[in-house]
């Protein structure tokens, strides 16, 4: 045992030293390949940025003044910019392409966002990119909040867009955004190969991408073991990192002012040598194991069923399947197993009863909410009025009653609670036609609904209460009582967003905050559900993370956004 132990220790020490050097060479080659992948990705992004910056049509559209008065022309220009950018070849890793310029109107598509200059001024890269004056800037990783429930860590490729006709004039900025987790995919596969951790850091040491999101954005020099290290690729360093003896190597990417840092545990490097040490230890332990085996065989008959019961308890607690203990004996332990089987069966029954009770309660709450509007009586009445108007040739009355009949027929929808978005849009168009007749065309309505949305499902009667509020609490409170309502629908990733925008009287921030907090509702005498009711219905059907968002300014109008998941329910 002494001779084997001595030879094993000497072999372990020498072979570990040799393997460490070989491992360092292999890791450096691997880091070079990773660096090539990073450069290829950034070069692709740079080409897209160059294409946008050099495109004369994009510059021409950005040079045009954008005003609320010419909304349709502005939207057409924005779509043309989007089409041009979409025609450029770029990698799927591109998350967003944001262009900031002088505009009061924002435009958003799946990949391209057109935003105002004031949003660029609040960006973390604003000062740095202005100092570069047209040169590309790669930012550090920073959080970007797309809306209140969605935040992503992104890295951006940003540059100034100068006016080539007036070189001292800036048209705006272009930012091409990548998700940090998409960049990490380049590192992820390599981490499995080298059996360690990889980091992408910038020239100042800030961590751009790594496995632990808590470290992203922090300086690598704050990690234990890096306090006094320099990121130099010429030599590998063996040091304690985060309490583990590790091998640290660096690959510089000079063109991007970035470094790829690898941290490989020395335990993984000497893994093969550990096999020999384990063999020696296994030999020493063999005699002890034989003795233990004899003891186990003698006691198995007594303790086996106890272990079976313990395993059953663990399985029920973790997996909660329908497995049941088999009882083959007639003694005290068997009685315990029988009692435990009965207890588990009873517990499963109680869980199912409680679950069914909660489901029934939710369904009852939902039915109670929708019972606030019962259009059956009005629908039948309008049908009778229509025939009477036809009899006396009162065509204006007949047209109005036909609109109302159609409105309530769509409201009924065969008793279904879930409808296609196409049906809901048709319903709100009918409602607006009724109101236009009532207010003698003082109300204009524009629809911009992505056709892709029509096949998805929604809850019926969501839009009508909001449009009603826009008319009676927005447009009708203007001095001239005239206004425009825009209804916009689009799909953002897997979220459907429907926006109802009016140019009515608007609300102050305090009123908007109370509305969103559910402290006040729309006027119940107007016949609408109220915003609180709509929010409750969305949350009951789709989950607590969905609902309504309100944005309004006095004398400028109100924007109400409904957001819920893009799903397709069967008719049942």
C-alpha cells in the first residue's frame, strides 16, 4: 500500500503538469475559433449598420419633417424604411434595429423600431457615440425595457447618422441590438467542450456575456482571483477563482476591443489522473466492501421493506403518480403500508376536489362579469323596429336598426366567450358606424390591423367599452366634439397588442395612475364594462401577467393598449 501510494502520487503530479500544458494549448486553439465566430457575427452586424448608414433613401425619409397632421404619409414613409431594412441580409441573432430621429410618431415592427430623439438621449451609449461622430460603437451589456413586463439584456452596435448634404447636421442614430443570451450561445457549446466557463469582456474589463446573468455588466476584476490579473493572451495563469484552483486563459480580439476569457477548473484537467488514484483507493476499499456486503445481505430481509416505504414516501412527495405499495406480508409493517396507501388515496381525492372547486369558482366569476351586458332583449327589439321601419319606408331608421341588430348579433356570437380577433374587429367597426350616424360623422375611425392577427383568439366585447370611453370621455369633451380614433393591432413576439388611440381631451397622469391601479372605473352609466372589468376578464382567461396599459396627456388624447398571448382556441 505504501509503494503503490508513493508511485501514484509521483505519477499524478508529473502527468498533471504535462496535461496542464497540453490543455492550455488546446484551449487557446478553441478560444481562437470562438473569436472567429464572434468576429463573423459582429462583421455581419457592422455590414447591416453600414448598409443603413449608406442608403440614400433611408436618409431622405429621415430628412423629411414628421408631423401629426400628416400621419398617413409618415406611416407610409416608415413602412418604406422598414421594407428597405428588411431587404438587407442579416443574421437571425439581430434582435432589434432601432433608428432614432426627429419624429413625434413612433413606429414598431417585428425587427425595426423608429423612435424619437429624446429616447436616444436617455440611452447609456448616447455620450460615447456622439464622441465618435459617425464611427461604430459597441456598447457594454445593458438592460432594455421594451414594456413593463419584458426586459432584455442587450448589446448594441450604435453609430451617428449624419446628413451628407449638411455634414454638421445629425439626422439621428441607428442601433442594432443583440440579445446577450443569443451571444452567449456562441460560448455555450464551447463551454461543454472545454468543461469550463467562458466570458466575453470589453477592453475595460466589463463582462459582456457569460453564463451567470448576475455577473453580466460587472467588471471581471471584481471576481475573486482576478483582482491583480491582466488580460494577456501570451501566458496562461493558474490561480484561485471563486474558491477553486483554476487555469485562466485569454484570447484578445483587437478589432473589437474585446477579450474572451476561459476559466477551467484544475479538477477537470487532472480528471484522468484521478482515475488511477481511484483505482488504488478502490483496491484498498475492496476488503471493507466485502465485509459490508455480508452485513447488508443479513439485514436486507429486515430493512428492505422499510427502504421500500421510504422510497414510496419520496416518490409520492416528488412525482405524485398513482403508484401504490404492494403488501405481501401480514405483520405490523404491512399494516403501516396499508394505512399509508389509504392516506395517499384520500389525499389525492381531496386535491382533485379542491382543484375542481377553484376551477368552478373561476368560471362562476367569469360568467358573472359577462352577465353585466345581456343583449338578447335589445337584439330582438331592434329586429322588430327594423320591420316596422321597412313597413313605413323610414330608411334612415331602418339603416340604424340594421346596424344595431348586427352589433348585438356579433355581441351574442352564439353564446361563445372566445372569438376570433377578426370577429371582434368587425364588431367594433359596426359600433363605430352606429356612433358616426348618431354624431353626424363628427367621428372618424382608422384601422391598422395586421392580417396575421385575424386567426388568433380573444375575449369578445373587449374593444367596445374602450372605444365608447374614447368617444364619450375623450372626443365629446373637446370643444368642437370632433375627433379621430385609430385602432392598431400587431404581434410582438408571442404577444398580441391592440391599441385604441384617440385625439380627445386626454387625462392627467394622476387620473391614468388611478385607472391602472383600479381605484376608479369608467362611467358605469355609459353602458361600458369599465376598464377594471376588462382587466379582470383578460387576467381570468390568459393569466395575471396580461391586461391593459394606458398612456394619456391632457388635450392630446389617450392610448389604451390591450396585450395578451397569441393563442388559437377551438370553437368549444
